[in-house]
C-alpha cells in the first residue's frame, strides 16, 4: 500500500494464477464439444454450481468496496449486502428450474423458445453484451486500481494480465474451466473471510457488541454509523427503495448468472445449487459486516487516514493489522493473501462474463451477421438423426466462433479499460449492469415464461426500452449529469422508473402485435414451453463422459 | 410438415388439460405465490424501517446490537428460512406432482401410439 512492488504479494498471486491455469488446461479436453464448451457438458454438481454462482456474484467490489463503505457509512453500507442475498429468492422461486428445462446455451434461447424470432436474439444479445461490458469494465478497472495499490503492480499491467487470463480461461477450457476457476475463488475467499472474521472477533473476546462499542468510539461519524441515513438520509426514501430494488431484482436478469443453470444435469440440481450460493454469499456478507465495523474498532482513530478517501483499502489495511502490522512477516503474508484473493475474485467474475458474452455473440449474433438459417434441422425431408447431426454440427461451429469471440472480447475490454483509465467511477458501471438486467431482461423473461399473449414484438420493445431508458435515465443522475445546476434526478439508480417502463413496453408491444402474431402454432409453442418448464420433458440432456 | 405440425398442435395443448399436470401447476403456483408474498413482506419491512424509522432503529438495542443491524440480519435469516421452506416444499409437495404428471403424460403418449 506504499506503491512499491510487493514481491510476496506477486508470488502469491502467481501461485493462484498457476493453479487456475492448471485446472483450465486440464478442462480443455472436456470442452471440445459445443455442450462441453458452452455448458460444461451439463455435468456440474449442485455444490460446484452453487460455489461457481457465488464466485461469479461476489466481486472484488463486495470484498473491498463494501467493507470500505461500511467503514465510512456504517449500517447503510450493508444495504447492498442484504439486498444481494434476497435477490436470489426471485431466481429460486421463478427462474432457476424453468431456465434449466427450457434453455440451451444463452438467455436468448429461453426468450425465442416460443417464437424463434431472430430479431429477439439480436436485441437480447445486444443488451447481454452491454451488461457484460459494464461489468467487465468495472472489474478490470478494479483489478488495475486495487492491485496497483495493494501489490505495486502498475495499473496497465494488472489490467492486461487479468484481461488476458479471462481470455485464456474461456478460449482453452470454456465453461468447465470457468466454473472450476470460480469454485477455487469461492473456496479461497470463504476460508480467508472466516479467518479474518474470527481474527476481528478474537480482538474483542468474540463479542460482536464489543466490536460495535469500540467501533462507535473510533468511527469517523461516531454513533451515527449504527443509524440508517448516512448514505440515503439526504436523498430520501425513494432513492433507498430504488437502489435496493436494483440489486434485489437485477440478479434475476443477469445473463452470466442465469446461464449457469444450463450447466447442471437437471432442474433439481439447479435448485440445490442456489442453496449453496445463498449459504456461501450469506456467510461471506455477514463477515464483511463484521470486517467493516471491525476496521473502525481495530484501526482506531487513524483508520480513515490509512484506508484512504475511497475506503477500498479498508480490508487490506485491516488484515495487515490483524497479521501483526505493516512491515511484519505476518502482516505481509496477510496482505499478500488479500491481494491474491482480490485478483482471483476479479478473474473469476470476468471469465464468467466473457463466456456469457462470447456465447451470445456466437450463438445469437453471428448467425444473423452471416445470414445463416435459424435452424439447420428445418428441412422437412430431413430425418430425426440427420437433423440432430446438423444441429450438433452447427453448435460445434458456434463453439469455435465463441472461442475466437472470447479472445476478441478480452482484447476489446483491455483496450476500453485502458482508455477510460483508473479514475472511472466503477460503482456506476455495476449499477448500470444491474439496472439493465432488472429493466430489460427480467420483465421479458418472466412474461415469456408465464404469459400466453407475450410475443416477439413485446420482447423487442421491452428489452430495448429497458436498455435505452436505463442509459438515458442515468445521464440525468448526479454521477453522470453534464448540464448546469443540480442533476434533475436525485435517485442514484432509477430502476424504479426504468423497470415499469420495460414492463409496460413488453405488455404494450405484445398487445399491439397480438392479432398478427398470435396463431395456433404460437399457442402450441407456449404449451410446449410450459410442459417442458414444469416437467423437464424434452429438456437438454447432460453429456455422457 | 403439415402432418407433424398438426400432430404437435394436438399434443402439447392437450397436455395442459391433463389433471395431473393441472395439479402440478396449481401446487407450484401456490408455493411460489405464498413464499413470494412473504419475501415481499420481508423486503418491504426492511425498506420501511430504513426509510421511515432510522432513529428508532439506531437508538434502540437488543443484546447490545442496534435494531438497524437486527433488521439487516433479519433479511439474511428470512432468506434462509424461505430457501429452506422452498426446498422442503419442492421435495415433499411439488416433486410428487411432477412425477405424477410425467407418468400421466407418458401413459397418454403410449396409449396414443397403441
């Protein structure tokens, strides 16, 4: 944290990278087929998928940013944590099992199940890639900034290494390697979090009230850290509600989270995997709360000077202190472990986003660009076996294109991150991603799976409205307002406006085009989807090994 | 192609009326609606508390921990309870209906083939 090169931190990071690369190359053989590449052969077990979803979900921002947020803003900083845990409930109740039964490789597969409309694929792909880009930029900027401050590795080098690794994971090992990297990250993170949590509590006789009592004595804002309002007090209830809704509902529309349900063999495994995710995320987030208040208590009155204005260094400074302090062997090892975990967190998240974006590009965008027929098995004279072979051939080609797309996407992300630099507000990129997911994807997905009258026009209108209204509304918030005077919107993440707009566009679009698009065949496809979603009849099968 | 489409047209929409399948949808709707309403109430209680009663939550403590943090912890605990309830109901209430619906559909298909 002095800006000098920390060789121990680099060595631990290198060890973690070596481990992840080893599992990646070990997974390469099983990722040759399309199902192997896109969906890990649908062979991932419940706990593995649960750990992978947690690995995908818990970013470096949760680990480092939220600890700092609680350090400065107290209990308001924990809002994002509890809403994030709750956000898995709509996924569990409404989507996980149905997605597994209906989908194949991408989010668009579910949305076009009934209509087969290519324009829906393209629009969903556009918003999926936009969401992925927001997440990628946020994570890569975080990788550069955090590794520079924690281990002394320059910003550009950190971004290049993280960006290259995500490309390698996906290119070589596909979804299986990505899953294993995420499982490794979650496991390391869980162990480290437990050690740090126990370390904090041990300083106060394992009494959380003791931690809080000491925290309020040293906190920058004193007793106010225990009272809601340090973040949302000035901007009002509407801001709090909209902010909480963005994170509570956004998860259910995140493509890179939802496609994880295609990697398990059956719907019940998809359900079980969410149990593991909720357990792991809950444990980790509760420890983050202990770490945030623990940092106030352990670091004392000089804490604010040591963690910096942003608070992103709260966790590294805290673990260094718990390890024995700066300059000691214990402190250096603790800091090196935090650097490694932060790095592992980032590469695991970005690898998941890249495989989602690359799969979307290959499966949903490329066929449109090349004007390839929607279904190679569409020839009525083709037998069942010939049709299956044609689909397998098409999927294999998609996997090849996705590998190339992953490399291209990685290079583009590295260049974009270099261009926007290290002073970018990464919180807004993550907020934008959650907003697009909640406003564009979620209404379309829920209506597609449940409403008979929903059609392709409704899907296109809804996704586009959600995407555009998110970007436009954010331009009127304080963070992005370029006009003179105060920003017109005092809400940080105006999902309370954009989600109803997306939903209304879905409904209006469907009703406008109903007479044209509602046919007996469309009703039949809806019936087929309902039967498949509820029972798993006709769902994609796991690959035999 | 026409024959195949016509055959499919009768197949799927007819399944929607199979009594076992109707029962499956009823059970799933009942579970998700009930648990969903509880989840919304849980989340709303957190929002209402933080938005409109911040001082009450900050000034009062139980076991040395302020109510504000108890509200945060209640979201975690509530989520665990709801996940557990959903898992249990899925196993004991929905899965038997899924098995019955699948068996009824397969039997129906066999009868059609015969």
